[in-house]
C-alpha cells in the first residue's frame, strides 16, 4: 500500500520468508528455462505495479528477489528506489546500484527510468539460464564500465537449451541504448508469456499465487520510502 505521513510518502509491505534467487542460482547452477521464465514473468508483474506507482527500483538483483517454496516471487529492498517524476538519480559523481546488475546509464551516472529496471532484469535472466554473470571484473568500476561498453556473450553459447527467441529477449533487455530495450515491463512480460506458452507443458512452472508482490525483509514493519 502507498500512504503518506507528515508529507513523506511510503510503501507498506509484507514480510515473507523464503530463499533469495541468488542463493538458488548458487545452489543449483543454471535454472531450467521454464523456471527462469516463470521467475522473470513474476518479477515483471512486480515491476509493472511499482512503475504504475511511479517508482523505479534501481537495484534489482537476485539477492533482492525472494522465492517461496510454492514458487511465488517477491521483489524486496526498495531502499534506493526513486520516483519516476523526480529528476536526478543521485548526488553528482556517485553511482547508484550494484555493478553486476547495473544499467549503462547508471554506470554513466545518468538519468534512470523503468527501462533501467528492464536492463537489470535482463541481466538476472541471463544469469538464471547460463549460471554466470554477463560481465565480471577486478573491481566494481571495471564491471560497471563493461555494462557501458561491452556486448555480452550470447546466452545460447553458454546453454544450448536456450531458444533463439529467449536469446533475443535477453539481449534486447540488455541493449546499451535504452531506446532499443523493451520500453515498459508490460512489453517484456508479453514476450515472456508467449515464450512460456511455447514450452512443453512439463517444463512450465505455474506459481499458486496469481498476483505479484513487492515486499521487504523486516517482519511486520513499515518501509518508509521517499518517492517524491
């Protein structure tokens, strides 16, 4: 829920236990295409709701994605999120986000919007289906600069189970020019949904919950998130 108290807007969110996506990837390696697409679709649902509220996450990563035992996904930690209505992402000269999942515009300390979250989700999807990050380096800065200037290896070269269509979706999410990415999370969701429908029935992962959730870690607490 979105509320306001003494001029400060905040989002109230539920605590839900589970395993974060990063731990899952570390534990099992490459996820099945069906599992990865299911997770990405649910993250899209959460982003759609956040973006409708005018909020861009800016630090979307597997550590901030919780999966419960029924396969339901929750997006966590909106601690550095900002309003899409607000200009300027941060103080001058400071990068905001996690380098491994950071969009090129964040690496360049430029304006962010919903397409920055789409890029980060593309990186997450890449990692889920290949078991590795698209860019690694000796320092956070070197990794961030690779997001800005280097093209990732095609996912299909790392996992032959990835279809050409999914390969295309991932790389479109990760376009350097945000005008070439999916412009809204809804567009990406539609592509993933079509991909999922093309999978064999046995490979599809259907969570029990039908609506996306956005949560934080602190049990029964109210997250005070400035969004204006």
